[in-house]
C-alpha cells in the first residue's frame, strides 16, 4: 500500500469545520468523459433506495453491462429494477436482483458463493448500512446490531468477494468500495480500552448513544479495510472507502423516525444535506476513477502510532469471530 499523500492533515480533514465546508461549498467534480463500463459487471448492496439506488442508476448511465441489485426484499428489488429501467434514456444493461440479508452470515455466504460463479465481477459497492435508534442485539451472534451489520457482516462480505474481483491475467484489478462516513473520524471509540475489544459490543451500553455507536461501527470498518489493504495488493483488487457526505433522500436514519433526535437529524439534513444524486456521484468516483493510489487510505486514527497495535488486535479478533468462513485462506489466495 502506497503511503498517503495529503494536502491537509488527516485530523483537519476529519474536523467538523471541514465537514461543513464539504457539505455547504464543496463540489463533487464530474466524471471523466471517457468512462465507459460496457462489458463490466457491478454489485451494489442496499440498492433499492437512496444512495444505493442512485449509484446503480449512474453506473447504468455509464454503460454498465450487468448490474446486480443486492437487496433484502424481492418486491422492493423488483420496484427498484423497474424504476431504473424507466429512468434510462437508452437501452441499459442487464439488471438482476439477488437477495442479501446483512444480519445473517448464512445469507452473506450464500450471496458470495453465487458471486463466485459469475463470469466476471469488476465492481462491488458495499452501501448497505444500519443506523440503529434503539439498542438491540443480533439473536444469532449476540453483537449489537449496528456493529453486526456495519462491521462484522460488511467485512465478511467484503472479504468473501475478493476472489471474484481478483484481476484476471492482463485485466485491470476489480474495485471494492466501502461506503463509509465522515462520522468515523469523530468516534470516541471508548471500547478500544477493553480486552478483548470487540466483545464489548455484546454488552448493554451504560448509556445508549446511537450516533456514537454508528460512528464507531464505521470506524471499525475503516480499520479493517486498512489492514486488509496491507495484505491484498492493489494490483489484485483495489480497495477503497468513500464518504458520500450527509445526504437527504436516503433511508439510513429511518430507525430514528418518530424520535426527538431523529427529528433533529432529519431537520439538519434538509438544511445542510447534499442530494442523493451528488452523494452517489462520489461513490461512483470511488468505483471508476483514480488508480491504485486510492488503495486503503482512511480516518485520522489510522495514521497514528498506536494504530498498528489497535489494527492488529481488531484484525485478530475479527478473524476469530469469522473463522467459520476461512477468511485468512481467502486473503492469502487473492494476495498470491
């Protein structure tokens, strides 16, 4: 992984002042005129609404030959497919609907097995995420649900898809995109003091703070992605994370609907939020723009001296939790 190049420090980049600057005056540049996805296949998770649906729309507009909508509900997937077909000005590529429940390891492994059978996979965009208003725990694993979905399940899927994305001889490497958040840079992550660390997310919080838990779940994903990018060369699969910004027109915060904090969040989002169209453009950039220099660059804590020990500890604990999927063997195969 190449060393990062910053125009400002990671701490300043992750500051709230820079966040508001990006939200209010920042401009997402257009894609290069020569981007053409003809002949390529992409997966977008959480693609029946919001950012995922808009990302899918933009990929099809770039000539994508095959789009896989990874969704929890067949009817919602069908509705999204019909909307996408109706919105294209010209004949678009093939659209398939694959069922994926991010709270279920079985569903994730079945989905990944199906992906391995594809003739090719060029882009995987992991957009599905959870913003949990009320503390709840996954009945199968015991982990708090937002950590389960945003971290364990997403990292499992990310790793299982590497083999399908691995560059064929003479071809460009596939692109893995994790949709992340500015909020990861603001996480207090008090649980990092616990030993073991990830087991802390099986315990009921002393005081539930849904925003802090969301931030931490996104930070965990960035730490894992960084460790993974050290092990998988960008020439095999290029792995990056993208911050689409705080966007309206998404269903991410639906769990907060009807609560006071949910009302506040949605109000602020309407004032400073970007449209889903603009947010999705950032995601598409992460999938089709730039070269291998985007491989594995993320939140401020990742560039601090203590990150090495923290990253290794979280990696080891995650490998133990997901040992049933033999992730380390998969990574070694892709790296070689």
